[in-house]
C-alpha cells in the first residue's frame, strides 16, 4: 500500500500532490464565482442551470488539464491533438455564454499553473463588470400584422390610420398583395406598442370593412414569441 501511494504521489508530473490539490481547490473556488455571476446576470428562459453547472465543471477540468501538461511541450501538443477530435454542438442561446466559456477556460488555466493572482483579480473584475452591465434586457421589438380581405377598402384606411397614430414614425417591413387579400407587417418599438394598446388600435382596425386579423407579436434578441 505504501509503495502504491509513493508511486502515485511521485508520478504526477512536476507538481506535488499538495500543489495539485490546491490548484484544483482554487479552480473550484473561482468556478463558484463564475457560477454565481452567470446566475445573477441571466434570468427567465435564457438562464440554463445545466449550462451554468457545466461552466463550473469546465473551470475545474481546465485546471486539471493544466496540472497534467505543466511545462511539458510534447504533452501539451498531444493534449491539443486529443481535444481537437471533440466536437461541441451545444447551441448558444445567448452571446454572453461564449464570453463565460472563455472566462472559465482562462480562469482554469491560471489555477492550473498556480497563477492565483491573475485568476482571482481577473475574475473579480469580470464579476463586477457582469453585475453592472450583464443583466441588460434584450432589445424588445413588436410586429404589428394586419390582414384584410379587400385590398381596395382596407389598404388606404390601414395606412392612413397607422401613419396618423405613430406620426409616420413606424417602419413598414412587409406589404403583401395576393388575390383578394392584403397583409401589412409593421415593426414597432416598445413605446409604440404600448401606444397601440392604449388606443385600442386592434378594435379600430377591425372596424374597417374587410379586416380579417390584427396580431401584435413581441420579439427580442433572445426569444421570438
């Protein structure tokens, strides 16, 4: 048993067993900071508990890989070749997720090479930065979709009403004509959508003869619905 313990502790590369354990513990601690930052800066359907847990694990795994590589150039090249065959197909729902992945890898590298100053200082700065700007809401927009059965009757009245309501400040995205029907799609800001609701715009448009449907669809950078 003593021989096995001696073999394990003396065949761990350039780092001792205590140094490896300390590096991994540091990776767990810094990964916890990243975990907390991701939880505070994401909300709603964008937040993924599984992805957040994966970020914590990624920090520790990167630390472990760096402990193995150490200063061995040949081993580092072999590790890169081994990891290059792995394909990641997880869909990134939020652009911030990519930054968090790089944060985990960078923090894990720092912990794996025992550079705790950079790991802690860099993570502290990024944590405060994400608290300040990371919880920004997505840029919400709305689509006003109007369909009518009689283009000659609906078309002029819809265009006149929308132009008067928004003072020509709304953008017409689509205007489709087909046999016996017409469709308008306007892009509205949040303020314009609230104005349309407060003025009961759907009821007023439905009052036009030939109107078939009026839909107000909300969309943002994260989810369309």
